[in-house]
C-alpha cells in the first residue's frame, strides 16, 4: 500500500477539528506499574491521585495508576491510553475512577460515576469491566460508548463487537448496532439503532485558538476590504500617514498575513495616534499575539482595545479577550461575554463558543438562526457552510456556500470553501486548484488557503508543488500545527524521516494534545523501525480522536508489521466502519490478504478498492487514473495465476510517471514465438527478457527505492530492514543430478539518504558423467537506488553471468562435440529529476560487455572421386582417383562485444497529453577470432591402381581476425493522449542511425603430405610435401538510417471491455538497454530472435473482456514482418538465418476465478509463417514456430501458505529446418508446489517439467527436455 494514500489533515479558516490547546507542563512521576497515561485534554480537566484528597490539573502525558480519579468540566474531555492498549475518551461533566488495569490476566476495572465515556479495546486482549450506579458492562475487544445521567441510569451503545450489560436484576447481550439501558434497581433492556452513526456517537473537540483567525480587525468586508487594500498599497510608503498604516495593518491581517500586518502596525505606531487609533492598534496587536500563542499579552491588548472600539471591532475585542483569558488559564471557568448580539459577527463568535462548550450540532443551530437574520453576510454563510461540512450535512453546506458565492464570488474564503467542495465531494481537483490559486492571489497571507492548496496538489501527486504550498502555509502561520503535520506526512511519503520528525516535534511544541501529531509520530516511528513505540503513539492519537480512520489505517499497518494480525484486522474493520467509502482500507486488505495467501479476499478487496476509488467521481471516476487500485488488482489476479486478467488492469491504469506502472508491464507474461527450452522458473511465473529489463529499469528511475523489497515479509509502510535468503536446489534431469545454490540480500536505510539495495548470487552445476552434458552457470547482480529529495532520484545497477550450457550429442555427420562458454556483464546508472508536476528528466549511462567462446569438433567419413593435386596446387594428375576418407574438423570461435549507451529522456505532461522524447547514443566494438582446422586422410579405394602411392593427408585451416566498431543513435518522440477513460491514442516515432566499420584479415593455409609417395615415379617427381597460404585483408563499412513510426489507439465501448490496436516499426540496436517507450497503448511486439540492424514491422490488436467478476477473456492478433531473423537450434551452437519472414499469430485466452483459492487459465491459438528469403526455401514455413498451440492450467492458493500450479502445454505443426522437415506434435505437463512455514523463515518447493517424460524434439535429432524435477529449500533471516 502506498503510504501517500493516507489522507492529510484539512484546516478550516475559522473552525478546525482536533486542535486542542494544553500547556506543556511536566507530568508528575508515578510509581509502577503504570495503568496508562493521559494523551489529550481540552482544558480544565482534573485528576485526583490515589490516597490523596486534592484535585490537580490533568496534564498531557501524566501517568495514571490504579485508584486515580479523573473528572471533566462543562467544556473538558480527556483521552487516556492504557497499558493494555485500551483507549478511553471521557466526555464533558464526567467522573471516571480507574480501579485497576489488567496485566496478563483479569480485566481492567473502571467506574463511571457520571457522564459519558467511549472506549476501544483490543480483540483477543484483556477485557474491560465498567461499573456504573445501575449496572456493570463487560467488554471484550470492541468499540462502545457508555453514559450515566444524573439519576444513575446507564445507557450503552455498541459500535463493534459484543458487550454484556448486567446487574442483580438481569443481563442482556448487546451487539453491533444495538444499545441497552439499565436504571438502578431494574433489569437492563436492549434496543436496536435504526442507523447507527459512529461519528456522532463519538466525542470530538476543537480549539479556541482558531478564533483569532476568524475574528476581523476591520468592519470592512469583501469587495470594500479588497478595494481599501488596493487604495492603500497604491500610496507610496513614504507618503502614508498613521491612518493609512493602521488601516493597512487591519486589512493585511485578513488578506496579507501576520508578517505584513505586524510591519504595517509597527509603522503606524511610529506616528502619533489618537485614542481611537490606539485602541484599534491594540486590537491588531491582540490578534497578532493570540495567533502567536502569547495569551496573556493578547488578553491585555484586547482589554485596552475593548474600551476604545465599537461595532464589529468591539465584538472582536470582547471575544478575543475572553478566548485569550481562557487559553492563558484553562482552569478558570469564564462565562461567555455578554457582548452585543445584533451583528452577524457576534452571532458567529457566539456559535463558535457554543460549538466549543457543547458540540457542532448546537453551533449549527445558532448559525442557522443567524443566517435567517443576516442573509446577506458572506462571512456568516461561509461559517455555516464550514460547520455543515464538518457535520456532513451536504445539502445545508451547498445552500450556504451558494449564498456566499452569490454575495461575494471573489472572497478568498468563499473560493477556498468552494474548492473544498470541489475537491472533497466532487473530486474536481483541477477546479479546486483553480479556485485555490485565485484565492491565494487575492489573499496570499491566508495560511489555510496554502494548506488546502497543498492538500489538493498532494492528492494529484504533484509532490514538489504540494511541499511548496505546505511550506508557504507554515511561513504565513508558523504557530498552526496543521501545516507542520501535513508537511510531515507528505515528506514521510518520501522517507525523509529526520525532517519529518522535526516537524512532528514542532506540532507538539505548538499543541501537546494535537491528535494528528500522535498518529503521524506513530507513522514516523514505523519508518524508523520502532514499531512498539509506533503502536503506542498511534493509539494515543486514536484515543484523542477515535473517529480518525486514517489513524486506524496506520495502526493496522503497525500491528501487521508487528505480527499482530488479528489486531491489524480489527483496526481495518474499525476504519472501514468509520469511513466505508475509503478505498485505502480495501487496498490495505488486499495487501494483507496476498501476504496471508487469502487469494479470494485479495481479489474481492482489490475490486472493492477500485469501486471506491471510482465512486468518488470526478478526477477519480476513470479507471485509468486509479493507479494504486489497479496495481493491487493486477497483483491479486497474478497471485492466483490469472496473468492476462492482471495484465488488463496493469495496462488499463498505466501512468508514465509512476514506477509501479512499468513494473506491472514488466511482470506481464509475454509469449515466445519460437520454441524455447522450458525453465524451472517459468512454472513459477518468472519472466526475464530484454523488454522486462527495460521496463523495470525505466520504472526504477521513477521509484529507485523499489529495487529492494522484503524477502518473505510484507511491510505496508516502508521501514529500515535487512533481509537475507539462502537457498539450495537439487535437480534431477533424465536421471542425472545437478544442484543450484543462491543467496539474496535486500535492505533499506533512511540515513544518510533514503537508500534501497539488493544483492544476489547463484551457482548452478550439472553432474553428468559425460563432461559435454554438464551445465555450469554463475551469476550475480546488485541494484542500489537512492531518493535524497523529492526532486532527485539515483539508480546504479550491475549484473554479471558466466555459464556453460549443456549441449546435446548429435549423431554423424553432425559434430559430436560442442562447447560454449558465455560471459555477460551489464551495468548502468543514472539520475532522474522532477522539475514539477508531470515534468521529469532522466539521464542514464549503460555499459554492456559480452564474451563468448565456442568449440566444435566433428568427424566425417565417406567416399570421393578426386584429383589428388586439385587441392589448391598447380599440378594436375589429369585423372580422378577413387578415395575413401576420414575427416576431422575443429572450429573455435571467440568474440567479445563491449559498448556503452548514453541516454537522455524527458517525460512531460500537459493536460490530457503526455510527451516522451529523448536522445540516445551507442558506441562500442566487437572483436572476433574464428579458427577452423580440417585434417583428412585420403586412401585409394580398391582396386588400387597406384598401390597407395597417391594416398595423402590434407590439412587446411582458416583464421579470421576482425575488429568492428559501431556507432548508433536514435532520437524519439512519443505523444500519448487520454482525453477520457474510454479512449487513448498514442503516436510517435524514432529516427535510428547506425554505422559499422569492420577491419581485419583472413588467413588460409593448406598442406598436403603424400606419405607413401615414390620419388622415382615421374609425375611425383619433386617435393613430397606441398603447402600454400594466403592472407586477405577485410575492410567494410555499413551505414544505415531508418525512421520507425508507431501509432496505436484504445477504446472501451462498454465497461470491462477494452479494444486496442497498434502499428509500429522497430530497429534492432547493437545494445538493448533504452529509455524509449517500449509499449504502444500497452501492446508490445512479440519477442523474436533478430540480428543487429534487423527491422520488424508489427500490426497488433487485442480485445480484453471482463464478462463478470469470475470470467475474463482476451484475444490478441499480431502480424510481424521481419528482416534479419536468427533462429537458434536449441542446445546446439548452430542457428538458421533468414533474411526476411512473416509471422502471424492469433490467440484466445480465458481466465476463470472459481473461488476457494482456485484460478483456471487457458490459451489456444494459431500461427501462420512464411519464409520470404529469396532462394530454395522461399515460401516455406519458418522453422521452430508452432502453428498450433494451447495451454491449460490451474493455480490453487491456500491460507496455510500452500501454492500449487499445474500446466498442460501443446505444440503442433512445427518444422525443424528450412526444408520444412516436420517435427512431431507433443504435450508436456509441468507442475509446481510451494509451502512456507507460518513464520516465513522457510520456503519449500518442488517443481517438475515434462512430468510424464514425453519424448519430443526441438529440431531433427535434437531431443527436447526429459522429465526434470527440482526440490528446493530457502531459508530467510
């Protein structure tokens, strides 16, 4: 689950949830064991220590022990986190006694003497017994609320789980959605809630400090205020008088921010001020002091101002003094001022206090009455809309907002409120951005506008813009914890934990009871691998605000990463209940389910996540923009073997700016057109080819930290780790044993910069008595990715392999011995930089080196009629002699290719368009040393005319030494257009240029020895041995340029169906790594064995169809006209070259999800091929391509961590050479089964290829693989 899915905290301009104020006083140490601690307080709460009579102020972080009593006043409430992770919220006018807290046994004992509490207890943990005057509530792992009125009557509501309410007169069992009532001396009775509303049943609080943002310093409103600012700023500073500066300070506080207001106030105070002006200056100073949390100073300023101002200024001064005094001494219970109530501002101030002392519903009633009295006040209408928004009264909110917009459509608060509606309710992010940018231009000093702008930018993944907006919000109001918290969670998504930790500390410095700060600290502690502390901090935040569903998601992740799976599930259930429309809950369920091998739950949850994303409408309605939901859906289907279904979702939501999109396409299984040797990894869904490598590297440049993931574990949120895995495998192939060992190390660190790394190595050895059949392979790889900032990413990687594949023994006249040794090295590195939203530049340098050594030895016998002097010599016998011969040939080829690729690519998004363009250059050289030696013994056949005198030995040899240098370049541009969810168009092309310059020489030598010659015979007079040699220089240069166009379109006529077509050319470069686009509307040309400089023309079409949640089909057609095919003969050193050919392939695929962890998959298809090379075989079928093929299989996944796959594959109508020699049709059966231990430390697997030992051929006299069984064991640390 992407951590960025966790939503950030919104701030209203005049009213904000969860901004409690408390003084950061040192808590008093208590004796152990500690029962719990206070994590949030609103102000004025008290506690009495056990065995003490005096009451003292309840301080945040104060430990609580058994016997303590806590009480709240008319405005207070408390949040307590107990040691057993039980969370308690104590409401207004409540008294709670902590009788005792359970340790390992027993129950937590509480007494509620009066008032209301809410609690959440962990499933499977200790129970909670709450004693009231009328009954006892026995709670076991649930959410519930309990209240006691003045008569002692007890009311219970169960939000989740089961609670027993009992007394001496009886008992009732109360379940989710039910309640019960018990009066003193009466048996409890149960009732059912028709529609339980969790949010209204839980307790909320908000802070008074935000009143200083909403209270104005000037009676001017809307257009008149903005006009006054324009008038004042038009006056040169040196020409402004006291009144000018003072007026500018008043309007600047509303529009231009605290800094500008303070500067203007200072300028005004340099002048002589009248009494009324001094009072106005005190009013501005009081608001500035209140915003700066200097409560006593603010109170003094307001008191002085109150005596010299009138009207709305008097309302501001009166309520400002009241709020500042309350904040200065929370223990003082001050009465609300008896200020004039004949203005809209007075009604707003009164509603604000009512909301703080009572609840939002009461505040809404006050506002509703005021709106009727003052229907033309935009500020009042906006306040009403904000309150309605917090209460989720959408119709009332829209009505109030409409009135405000009609009164003053340019008011920055109106624009900000309208943007909130567009973003939160209509998912119109572009519309919200437009209005917020306009509001920021009008009122650049409003911190809430910049904070909201950051939220919207973050929602659309504009990382740099969001960070800049949050920082601007902090600059405009450095005493508001909201923007610090939002910036902290934003950069935590980038793993910048040290910066985030400092920001979170700042939120607590500003507000020790800020609940979001606790939750974000939990997130921070998770990312620093302090999981136990993370759980404690997150639960503290949830105790302060139990309805914060995003906090529950973080708690679920922390529990899961701690191995507390049931508690993680409980947290997810609670989050789902509180916010049943949040797609991230379903995404988390998907991740948990895949990790727990719950395949059905993974599919259901992933589909539900997509439904919820799209149900948001607006920006999120298209399937294509829901990257996270689509990617997890693809993972869920691939996990159960339904790869084509997974590919559909991965392609459907492809985003060229997100690494996960490239990883999804890299994970798609693509068909191999020619016959290939089965691989043990293929049964387990491994897919390794150049296309996958390019997609993976391109994705890593967008997300370099993805180079390493947990081995055998799942972290929902990335944290530091170091995992290791070692494994071994015993392989039985046709009765011959071999083995393989491998080791993998993966890790991630936050410091000094976020860095992921992975290292792997493996060794494979065959163990056949025939040395020619022994297989040897060694390989290693490393990947290192770094993301030091939001804008910059770095990737370094390297792979190396050295191997000697096993080769077959062929009967004469073919060679009887073949050997090949290959060494390959690839390395690369690069930098990716984000300039802004959808604007990314990537620069990379790749290095490749390949060495190959091949040896062939062969023996051939036969007869021939030959003139013995015909082998390159001037002498002639003038007649032929019948010979029998035995010839030996030895060929050795050594080649080495080394080169580099320099690539620069730019990806730019403009509206519905995405442009990818770039330039790449390749430079390298190839050195080849080929030697061929032939020796033949020629003996005269009977009747022997010359009695063996003309028998001879002929030796000849050839050696070519060639050095080739190459230069290649390409420039490419690709434009992708997605105007709607139902249509995509992609078009582009590349100009390719390459040059090959070859220099070298070819040496030949011949030698004849007439070993039975008689010098007396006239025509043998002269030397008995004769030899000749030649040397020929080679110098060639090949240069070519091509333009490769590509175009594709995709269309979704109805939901669940997707039609795609693409046409493109591709030129094969000497080196395969590239940053250029690989796919066209998700379609990738089938992989063909081509030579350097070859050119392939591809026409592709595909129809994906999701008929139901259980059935998916796909049909795909590709026609490829290729120039430059090189068809290897498997398990030999030989190959067949075709200058030109045509391959058409059509296939139909079905994926069926049966449930119960079972996925069925099948494919059937046909190919039609034609060799278009001029010559004897023109028009013949291309060898090694099956013209009929089919596959059917099943995958079964069980929560016991068992996974089983069975695959049946058919190939038919295959030719084995250019002449069209047919090969037999064949079926093979492959199977794989794996099992992990519950702790994930061991993975045991068995894989079988060609289970029934079917006999077949790859080519004439080249047998296919017999039964191969591999047993593997991996240990993880």
